[in-house]
């Protein structure tokens, strides 16, 4: 890895040590504080998709390094950075961009229309210049700004006049609020009439960043399992001495190392959509597998929050629900492979 990226990786590791590692459980229980948001901004982590005064700018390799290393310690913080940069990539109002990139305000994007599986009865419509209704499954629902699609298909930036009305019980990313949001406001602006196309383009561009979060989850959970295997004893032997445990974790490490090399290779180039999708699908599946094995290695202790391993399994599952639709993504990949519609029967 080039020196500039090694320096960036060390910067993120130092940031983790200073602001996150000793507060990881607090973040899970109490959420991401304004001071942490400000610290993320000061490091430039919130403005990867937008540099104030310089317009849109995204170094995918640098961005991926940031997300991967944050996710090793707190996937919630990594996803906060992910959705903030997604927000910045679609908004075009200078004042809003400046506030969010500087950490004084926060923003989120609702992707539920793309992922499907939500049989929502709630409606969000514009009548007589007023936006009214509800939107379900909003991740980061306590943000100051929300980008969402209305029933007529437009993508809008909502600036005020909304509130959380029903918080959902969170499987993962507990550092972020996840709830139904009620809207009743005239304080919104149009981003684009073809809202679903804008969202889909943004979502597709997130394949590599989402993979980076998945890799971080795998690495963070596996590191805990390996360390635990070195110190925990059973029947007068360390856990690492038992073949099923040692071989299982070793296999996870080998697969993860190969995937990480592929990840590094494609972030150093301009990957095709197919390559990005390969990576995303496999990275999410490995995150679920590795974090589950790491949890099981800890036995009953793995389910205790204080050990800091159970969150990785929860977050890997949440990642596969909130940022991934296996059937739709596999259909898309199959179409790329066969060069025609495939996998729909």
C-alpha cells in the first residue's frame, strides 16, 4: 500500500484509540455524540464525498480505508460516516453541505424503496406545497436533514418539520437511531424528479464502501476470537489448541486475507460494476460467517456486551438487511454474467 494510504490508515487507528475504543459500548447504548461527530468532521471523514469550496470529490481507496478501520472497532460509527457521505453525494445546497461536512448538522438518506421487502402502508406526498405523511425504516432518523423519495417519484431534501414517531427495536448499528418518521412541513427542496434513478446510482456507488464496512466487521470480530483463543482455557488447554476451533478461525483468516487482497486491488483501479458487486456480495457473506464463528468461539461470554464481540454479529446481519438485497443483487450480477436477463424463474 502506498505511503499516503498507510499514513491515513494509521491516522484512523489513532482516532479509534483516542475516541472510540474506550467508548465503543457507550456508543452502542447511548448513540453517537455531537462531540464525536465533530471529531469525525475534523479528521475529514464526513467530507469524503464533498470538499467545501472544491465540489464533489471522492478518493474511493482512502474512503474505504477509513470505513474499514472504523468498522473494526465500531460498525455504528463506520455506517454513520457511510450514510453521511451518501447524503453529501446527492445534496446540492451549499449551506447544507457545509453544515453536514463540518459536523454541526447531520443528514441521512432513505434507501428503503430500493431494497424492497417493506410492505409499507405509510404514504409521503406533496400537496399544495406541503410535504405530509410518514416514512418507515429511516436509519439515522434523528438527523437534522433527510433525503427521501415522495410518492410522486421526486427525491427531496427535507430540512425541518419532521420527527421520529415510532422507534424500531434495533438488531444492529445501535449507535444510530432507526425509526418511522412523520413529516408535516413546507421546508423542503427538490433534488430531482427521477428520484429512484438518483437513489439507485448513489446506492450502486456504495458497493465498495459497504464492502469496506463488511471487511472491518470481519477483521474486528476475528481479532477478538483469536485473542480470546490464546487466553481462554478449557480442559487444561487453551482454546487455540483444539483443532475445530483453530482450523475454523484459520480458514476464516485465509478467506478474509484473499478477499482483502482483492479489495485492495480493485480500489487501486477503476473497477467495473461487476467487480464491485462480486466484492460486496462476498464481503457481506464472509462478515456474517466470521462474526458468527467469533461469537461461538467465546461461548456464552460472547453474548455479553462487555466482551464487545456480539455487536459484530448483530451488525453484520443488519448490514445485510439495510444495505443489501440478496435476490435483487444476484439477479443483477447474473444479468451481467449472462449478458441478458437471467435468474428470474
